[in-house]
């Protein structure tokens, strides 16, 4: 089974708001960077582009979107709300009913990709 199929399988197994949120986040990730690669690592959905960009995992009360180089990214919209003391990573915990700022999230994803490629945020 390829990584995209594993992610499909994980989403299908989440028959509550978490499955809908993972579907939405996946769509935004793919829209933000059409060249991003879906991977399956550590039993988790992971996206990479010239290095690890982000991972999305399902937990009992949250969907966690972890940015592997998040500490190095500007976050003007203050999306990061978890892992704020980590040396490299930052995360966004989404809870049931959470409103997603799609534009700001796409900007953050693009900034993570730019960071990996040594470029500046566009």
C-alpha cells in the first residue's frame, strides 16, 4: 500500500470530526504546494518537499499538525498553539469546532517549504 492509500485508510477509520478535519488539512497542504510528497512515517501522515514539512496525526481530542522546522518560521497569524517551547518544531492542535484560517495555514505551509529549500517566505 502506498503512502497516499495509507492516509486514505487512516482518514476512513476516523468516522467523526477528526476524519473531516484531516481531509480538510490534507487538501490545504496539497493546494499550498502541488509538488509536496505524501509519505507515511511513524504510523503518521507526513508531507515533505526537500525535507520534512509537516505531519498530521489524530489523537483522542485533537488533530495535531506538526511543522518539523516550525521554530524557524514566522507565524504572524499566531496559528501555532502547541509545542511552543520545542527547539525546532511547532504544532497546531485542532479541536472539534475549530475554525481553520485557510489562507494563513497555506502561507505557513509555503513558508515551511521555502525554509527547506533555503528560500525566503514568498
